[in-house]
C-alpha cells in the first residue's frame, strides 16, 4: 500500500451516494465525484449533484469530459441505465482513470492507493480501470461492462 489515506469527507460522500433516502431532494443527489490524491490523502476534487447537471444533455458525455488526459483520478459515478428485463437501474460505478499520458509516478501512486479507497467502497457493484477513452469511452462499451442487455445509459440508446 502507498500509505495514502482516505479523507473523511470522501467516506461521508460515499455513504451518501450508497443510501439515497426516499425523502431526499432529488436535485441534491450526488451523481459524480472526482477524487484526487493530495497531501497524502484521497480527497474530493469536485462534486456534481443532479442540479449541477440539469443543463447537460447527456450525463454520460459529461462524465467522460471529466477525464483529463494528463491526470490520474478516481471517480464515483451514479450511473442511471435501463435493461431489457427491468425498467430503470441506478448503480454506482467506481472508475480508476490512469491515462497513458499521465506521469508514471502519478500512475503508480493511484494504482497502489486504490486498495485503501476500495476498503471504503463496500457495496459498489462496478469497478472499471480506464487508461484511454478506447477502453470504455463509448456508451456501448460502457454499457456492456456494467450489465447485460443494457438498452439505455442516461436516457440515451445503446446500440
């Protein structure tokens, strides 16, 4: 392990994302969290709530737009999708983004710190490691990775 610790704010956010209360304000729901390693801790870099994304036509494309080609990051994505069998599903996806163009030291630090974050991420159904947008950078590839028979991701059709 890298010795990097998970910041308490990250733990609180993860627990908020896992348990969506029925009486909670839907606009306050956390949809995407970008995490960075800073000063020996995994910390929150940015949080996007439902209300922050209300002007976005496609939340999946917004998620992809947060992947910086120069920086490694962890992301928690509350993905909404539909399958042939069931109507709508909302599941958390944990993504480790380590682009080939990021500094090697950063890639090694993120890879070796992932386990400390995963200990806090109990109950997350999906984990993706992405090094390039060719990994899961299309709606079809992403849908195939998270579930069988996905017909829509964020309200947009999957081929």
